C-alpha cells in the first residue's frame, strides 16, 4: 500500500515538472476572462527548430485557433530554448486543450475561458488589508469595540457583511506568497510567482519581457470609456499591491517603470506615497534615472496634484475628477504615528491624509462617473508593521482599514449597485495569546504574561471618536506574538519611540543580530531567531485569509476559493467579459 | 583624510580601526575639512524634491566631513559606497531588491578600498559635489557626493 502511494506520488511529480518539458503559458488550469488579453508563449527545451514542434488548441493549428500569426524564436535570447509567441491573444468563452509536441514529448494544459453574463454591479470597491490575518482582526475588535464577559462591544465594519470565504494565496512557484503575485491574482485572475506583477514567470532575461496578462484596470479602460478607476494606498504608490492595478514586470522593485505604467493606464484617482520616482533625475530627491517628469506629465494629462491632505480636500472641493495625490517620499505614516506616537516621518510631512480620508476623497471624485467605478483601497502597513513585529502599529492600521470600509458602506447604503470586498493578500504568522499584566508577581516578562484565566481585558486609554485607544502603553496590555523572527529582543510593550526594528545588520554579510536598543529595556527577553540568518524581519505565512463581501455579486463568495477567484467575481459583477 | 596615505590594498578591518584610533590624535594637516551633517543638508524637504541648504551650497567644491552609516556594499572592495543617515536594517521590500532612502550621500573614494561591514558608523572626508550626476560605471544617479574621499570608522 505504502509503496503504491509512493509510486503514485512519484508519477504525479513527474507529470507536473519534468526537468526538460515544454512549458505553456498561461499555465494549466488557468481561468481566463473571455476576451481579456494575454501573451501566449510556449518554451521548448534544447532549442528545436520550428519544424520540430507542433502546437494545437483544441486540435487546431495555433495560428488558426487565435486567428493570428504566431512568432517562433529559436534559441530565444541566446538561451537553450526556443519560444513560440503570440502577444495579446484573446479567446471566446469555452474549454481549451493546448498541446505542445516536440519530438515524442507532448505537454498539455487546459484553460477555462469564462463569459460573465449580465452586469450586476455599477461599482466595485476592493479593500486589501495587506498581510491582515485573523489575530489582527481580533485584536482590532478588542481595541476598537471593547470586550466584556466574552462578548464584543460591537462589530467591525469588515466583519459585518453577509458573505465570507477563506482565500488561499499561494503563487505558481511557492507555497508562501509575497504581495506582488498575490495582489496580481486579484487584479488579473492569473496566478504568478514571487516578486512578479501581471505576468507569467517565463525564462526571459529582462523583467519587462515575460508573458503579460491584462489587469482589471486595462480591461475597464479598453471596454468601458465611462467607467472611472481609483488606486488608493498608504504605501508607496509603486509598491506591489497598488502596482498590481497597472503593472507587468517580473520584478516588483522596477519602480521607475511602474510609474510609467501608471501613466500609460491612467487610473483617474491615484493616491499614496513614493513621490521620488515621479521626479526627473535633475531634481534633488529623485530616484529616477532618466529625465522624465511624471508630475508634469500627469498635470498635462488633466490631473490635479495634491501633496498634502489640505490640497487633496481642496481638489475634491474644487470638483476634480482626476487626482494624483503623493503625500510622502516614502510610505505614508500609519495610524499609530499619525494619532499617538507622532514618530515616523510626521515631523517632515505633518499634513498627510490617512487611508480613511483618502477613501472618502476618492469616493467623492469617482461617484459621479457615468458608467460606475472600480476602486482599490489598500491599508498597506498592516503588513509592513507585521514584518517589523510591531503589532500595535499593525492593529491600528487594521482599525484604519475598518473605518475606510465603514465609509464605503455609508456610500453604498441602500443603493444595491456597489460590490464591496474586503480581503487580505496573504497572512502573517501572528496570534493573540493572552495579556501582559505589570501587577503580576515576578521579575521577568514571562512572569507578567497571563494566559487562560489570567488573560485579562487590557486597560488601554479611552477610545477616540474613530475607535482608536488613546493610550496603549498601559499596565494591562494584549500579548500578541509572531511565529517567525530574527534574533531579537521582546519588550512586551508598544514602541512609542518609532516603529520597532527587530534586528540590525550583523558583522557577517547578509546576517542580522538583535537590535540591542531593545535589549536594554526593562524585562526585555532575548530570543534566538528561528528564521534563516539572512532574514531581518518576520515573514509571511501560507495560512488562508478571510474575505468578506456585500452587494451584488457578493453571494458568490462561500467556502474556500483560490485568490484568482476574486478577479472572476469582480469581472462577473461588472460583466467585463467579451470582445 | 586619515587613511589617504595608507596602503589600502593590504589594510584590513583591524588595521583600519587602529589607524582610525591613531587618526584621532594625529595633527591636522592644512585646512580642516568643514563639517556637515545629515540634519542640515537640506533647507526644504518635500514631496516634490529637496533644496540643499545654503551652507551646503556654499561648500560646493570644498573639502567637507560628514558622519553616517555605510550601506551594505555591493562588493567587498570598491571605490563607491552609499552613506545613510540611519543604519539600513530593515529591507523596505523584504522579498525583493533593497531600495535606498532618499537622503543619501554617495561616496566615491580616491582609490579602491576595502569596505567595513554594513551598518558601521563612519566619518567620511572628501570634496563636496552637488547636482545630478550618473556614475558611468554603475549607472547610479546621485544628487550629492563626496569625491576623492576617504573614511574612518567612527
């Protein structure tokens, strides 16, 4: 029995990834929006000539099936493979079997190209809590709604929705994803690989040459001239999640190219940080390596420019429908620093909007669009603060996401024409395991940890009107732990002097050691890292994430779905299929 | 200044530190380089770019000294490294290529020099250049540079 199982497993492995097989892009089991554009590519090992290969779709020669000529490149880029290309392919709805034969070897993939039926929603608002995991949500509920005798004082806006699903987030190459290919799954409906946006990861040498798939922004721009698009984040606008709305690159750090891609697609409302990649290289403070001035280009294209919250609100009040809002050279500060600690870059950029204010401004500008709008809003730093193991900052930004969703629900009201989706792009290994109580006896941090019956309600300061506690550096605090860490020192307290830096560069290249600044805090606990030595912060988890949704189309969400399914539901709600 | 006359190719980190210690008590030659600091490089620092401070502008072309942190070098020996205000501890992307903070100073040394480990505080002396320039060898674009520079561990 055991031997048979092993043999079967070996056979399955062999059929999945023989070292020298032909590779067909899009990959097997791709679900493709009818009429959406994708680059079709087949790579043949050992650089055969055109006459030695044969590719068919549903038994027909490839050029006939697509109605267009294909291009064959022997020894592509001087590499040891040949490539067959058809850029910008489109297919009508149906089941497709693609076969690529080379000598006696045959590779086969199946695609499902789906139609989208009647339009159900005028507007779609996609909220992404980057890295938002269940513990972030639970802690946000305790902090912003209160807890008494096992019950919460209220529901989060992100929880109070009629539909829910568990979403799996893996990419094509690995179990644990990053924010690039996981966001790309939402905005293109195709899986991709770590660090990649809007492409399949092929053998191409240059990051911009890989086979592309169309983003939802591009589909809308191609098909719906009366629909508006918004991209709102508090990260750099070029960062993975917002970039997934427009970008096609194997390398998410191609920020200068990504700015150009934003300009090519021209979403109507673009807001975030990351201004230096818009400035020509002659301007001090730029990160561009060319002379292109994208501030000037966007202005010429009819965009209002806002660099502060005041300017953003003035643009909205002035009736602007197109806005480029860049509020920080880097990421916009999170809610914990905007409200409580006033660290980060608050002194340099004292007038930044938060995600809630940005969302309200975006809705004001988009809501007049004659054929509806698609708005993506990201609370980006839930993830960034979880990397730095700074859970209070991550949870404040979860509350901020919740307030932004509340604003969207207020907009959607009884309209019944707006699909709202709230989802994370991946998880972090984070858990709420009890509370720290400074009054407990003992000298060590672990003496102060109350678990089970000793996990008591925190005595945080009173909540402000927006549901944020006004003080978290109190004597009874939640205990939230991360499952992965470099060498570090835990203090069991919030980091009031600025975002936690868990580890700093070590003496050996690519190694990291505990940040000694934290190790001298009272009761600090030195922990030996459990991550590879080159890791300087916590890592993502493959755990499923929670999706909640409301509005027309939301009923499709139930049970467990792959992340690409989110794209399918959004395109079905907007009826984006077809030529 | 301190290491400029040292045989760099044989210098190792221990020796560097020794020389650095010597440097402290060594007599000053000619004119002292004018000290500048990360905190006073710019008079305005905004979303749409920076303006260099009047002091930095007036020191253009002159010998200056600045303290900062050596960013992780690309090679163990180089003529080129990036000086940052704070040690670069957390990679901004975590899964992809590291990115630089905006307020960096780029250092081009007089000769190829063994670099100290990343995250060490160093004091750099060199001739101040400001204005956009692209390094022919690496393509790195910089706005403020110290050229013909040398450094010691601070």
